[in-house]
C-alpha cells in the first residue's frame, strides 16, 4: 500500500511557464514533507521542505503548498527552466520517528522544453 | 548542504560474488545512515537504517544476511551485497543525517548502479 503517491509519472512544460508537481499521502502520522530532485544515475538532491504547521514554504523559484485536510502537497516551479528537467520525488516523514525515516513517492519526471 | 560521497558509482560483478558499497559523510558526522534501493521507474525503497556503533535495522522483506550493513564510524557506512544474483541488479543509494546538519534533512550520496551478470 503506497503511503505517498505521485500519480503523474511525467509532466511536460514550456520554459518560462509554471510547473506544478502533485503529491498525495495517506498516513496521517506524516507531518514533515520534502521534495527531492534527481538526475539519472545520481542521488536525490534536497530542494525544499515543509512541516505540517505551515501551509506554504517558498525558496526562490520553488514553492511548496500543503493542504493537510486533503493530505495533499504540491511543488510549484516558476519560472520553469530547461535545467529543471529531472525526476522529482515527494517524501514524507512522521515526527514520531524523529524525522529519521522517509517514505518516497514514485517520482514525477519533469521535462521543460525551450 | 552537507556532502555525502558514495563509492563506487557503478559496478559490474559476476553472479555469486560479493560487492561492497561505501558511503561517507565528508563534512559532518553521520549518526544515522540509510540505505535505499531503486528499481527502474519505482520509488526509492528504504532497505535499512544504521546508527553508528549498533546493528542495522532492516525493513520488512530485506534479507539481513544478504545485505550486510556496517556503520563502524561516524563518517562511514558500508553495504555489502553477498552472493549477488542478477535480481540484485539495481540502483543503491545511501543517505545520512547527524551532527552538523539540519536534523530534518537527509543528504544523499550519488548512488551506485550494480549490475550482476
């Protein structure tokens, strides 16, 4: 049973437009969420995170929104750039693990075309 | 962010042999290290969690005798795939968190592509 779901395996966006990557979770114990970016044959790179006490966190072109009631979060990239093309993983962690364990979604491959 | 180095980045081995993968935290002391495995088009799956100086905790379904994890120091953890078989071919990634890092972030190594022939 997947506790973190990224239902879109891929997303194509034009350069300069907004990319919106979605993530849903089922485990109500999750209260810390992270987004990672991954290039082929490389390890994931941390992008941005949000705790359940917030509903929005922004860092440059990246903004993460959290809707706790819907158990849904999204990553917005504005403006999208070709270098953003990668696989994006959503991950979640429960506070009772000391945030030590991460459950990942399957990832969404983002392709930003010039 | 903190740097985690994983070696080798890729390895090809014969069926029945063992392969060791190293994971090092270069600029912080990793009190906890995690080992993940990723199959094509699948999510990162946690295999085991290791704390320095103690035995690793394996996730359900992961054979501890096949995937030996050692975390002997605060900067080094190793994963040894023993008696490797073609079905063990996968992408293995380590991550680390600990002193000197934001405790809520996990920093990842570059990953190791293992191919068993």
